[in-house]
């Protein structure tokens, strides 16, 4: 996917958020989420149907449903960090 296509997708998503972002942090979180989805979830045609993470050989073992697997992976990391912090 080219940068122009990515920017168009982001513009469309922002238009769908009627009230816009309430703060800079909200916008940053949205952009971080888009970056993570791009790198770990969405296959790229130019990468022969693989994600950038797969090309970089980053294997998080998130399963077939990559978005759900990624959410579970992050949740487990958060729980582990809370346990370590205590």
C-alpha cells in the first residue's frame, strides 16, 4: 500500500469520527493503533501478502485472527507488567 492510499484511509477514518479527537493524546493513540495494525495485521500486496512484521521475522504467535491475537498478546503483557510491578 502506498503512502497516498494510507493517508486516504486515515482521512476517511477521521471523517467517520464526528466529534474528532478530544485531545492530542487521542489522535496519537489512533495513529499508534493504525501503525500497529499496518505492521502486524494487514497483509501487504507488495510484500507478497505478508505483513511488515512477518518480513522482519517478528513472530508473536498471534494466530490466524491477527487483530484478536494481538489484543490478547498485549493484554497478557499488561497483566505480566502489573504482576511484576507489585
